[in-house]
């Protein structure tokens, strides 16, 4: 076994990108590809495994923390032959020290899950499923270009429960073309019946060049206005809190104790590794991103070259800024003493004027210990975050 030595401290997170889908959604601009041959998929996983082994070989001098989160994202990880996921997870366990209680998540499109996949995911050690519903109504799923229906979602949830999964997240979206607040509430009310431990509620973001962005720009589709979208957000917030959920990050709700441990790493500026096409990581004080061209990614690894492009190491000031704008996504806020422990001074020293202006604008509130978003700050989160950039 070629395992890196382990240090104490925050656990290490690992993200593996699986860029294959049955069909690319109309709003998606991620690094993903539809209807690829098994030969292409097999070559990709060979490259992914080589990247993982190459990282281990090139970083033997570092003593890494034990891995406590693994996340298979996409694309649609559940669209590929389950053997590829099993082999990748086996490799990660071979070359890293993975904690017994690690949170291991796989993203699932309801239209791609089978009973065999669900059972084998569970047997391989995956203990958390992130199910991409997006909307309960079939007419909205068609607009989004999803390959699944409401009936597929119902079946997928049955399969997960039969396989022994009891920790799963469901993704829903607001601000969709033609969507009304009654559609949103019907969606979250239906989802709650399946007893999820986590729910992500994202606003639609139109990315330039995607089919949906083109349809909206040409007038073929109309979006809810900002006031309607905010009403949707707060209706979901109120309903889920009544159901015992915690609203712990702008787009994330969970039952107590079921925060996405992996996603929290992104907001707390701790090291995590990204493997696969277009994956990003933060390691040894540097951010990096892999090539997002499929052929280039595979060819680089065939030639024993790294697909990663590293940014310059962050300065202390840059780390402070990232700590603020990422940490403020968490609705519990940022404790002043945590900032002091990390950087040796209060966040009022470098950012006092910025913080005061955001407090005056009723976007942030300070209680003497913690700085956090107000309700208004949630509505205008980007304004808050960009103030620190």
C-alpha cells in the first residue's frame, strides 16, 4: 500500500469529477458530456486513476490529514457503470487513509439509478446520496432538459431506502422559467415525505451560451422576477424550519447533525483535493484547477503530465478575504476569535470599514462575538461577498 503519512487537524476532503451524462441539461455549463461510448468512459477512468496515483507519488513529502469526506460529483456519476465508481473508491482507500466514519457521497440523477447500483454503492462504502430532483413538476423537468420524471424520483428514493441508505440530500431549484411559488412549495412538501437529512435549494443561474440562457434572451422563456424569487426562498426557509431543518448556509438546509461535511470544507478554507476533468482543489496554500478539455486531460496523463494549473500561493491578505466571503455563506456567521486564531488579529483590523458599511446597510449584524448575514444580507449575498473581494 502506498499511503501518505497522516497528521492531526481538519480532515482532508477529496472530490472526484465524473463528467458523463445521459443528456446535458439546458442550464448546465459544467464540464460534462452526454452519450459517450464505454471506451471513452473507460479511458477517462484510467486517466483519473493515474492522476490519483501521480498525486501520491509527487507529494510523498507531505503528511496529509486522514480523509474524512469523499464526493463523487458530475456530470452524473450514477450514469456510468457502477464498476468504475467501485474501482475508484477502492483506489482511494488504497492510497489514502480514509476514516471509518468518513462521509462518502455520490450524486445521483433519478433517471439513472437501478437497484443493483444502489446496493453496490452501499456495499462499496458510499453512505450518502445527493439526489438531483430540481422540481416535482414534470413540465418544469422538461424545460430544464432533465432525463428523469417525478415517477423516476419516487422510484429512486425507494431503491435507496431498500439498499439501506438513510443519509441523503435532495437538490431543488427556484427561479425557473414558468415556475410559481405554489410549484416550489409543492416540491419541498413532496420531498419532505421521503425524510431527507439534507436539502439544497439553489437559485437558477443562467450561464452565457447555455441553451436556456439563449431561450430567455430570445424571449422564448420568462423567468420569475427578483421579488418572486426572494419570496420563493423565504417560503422554503419558513417551511423547512417548521419541519425541524436548520438553515446553515445560504442554499443549504439540514436536519441537526447532517450538514454536508464535504461542502463545509469549501467555506472554511481547509485543504481539499480535486481529481478529474475540470476539478478544483486547495492544497499546500495554493488553489488549482484541472484542464476541462476531455481529450487534453486524458492525453496529459497518458504522457505522465499533470492536468493541474496552480495559482500562485495566496498571500495572508488573500486568505483573509477568502475566509470572510466564503465563511459568511454560513448562516451561523464567523466568530471573531476563530479569525484571530487563524490570522493573529481581529477581522476589524483589515476590514473594519467594509464591515461597518455592511452593518449600516443592514446586510451584516455583529453581536460582539459573531459577524453574520441578516435576512436582507441573504437576499443580497453577492453584494456582501464582493465587498471583501
